[in-house]
């Protein structure tokens, strides 16, 4: 995520959502993200002009119909 604004903004991995082609929404699992180590996926303050890259872990069922990413 890149902050293109003029104020610091938070990035929270558990606020990320995944929307599949059928319209079903999946939420990130912050409990699983704790085990990733230094992935910056839990919470990161992002200053203007800066960006952060992290990993969001989601559990999708067998009927998962392809991703549309939304944050």
C-alpha cells in the first residue's frame, strides 16, 4: 500500500479483504499472521509518500471463485 495523501495513515493487515468473483468476502486472519515474523502485516504506520508491503493470510473454501482484491 502506498500513502499518496499528506498525513500518516495506518495499514492493518487484518483490515484487508478478498472478494471472489462470486461476490463472497474473505477476511484476513491476524492470529495466523503473528507466526509470519517481520512481515509488517499486523500494523504499520505509513507516512506520506511511503509504502508498505505485507502478507495477509486468508482462509478460502473449496468453492473459492478467483480473487478480486479490495482494501
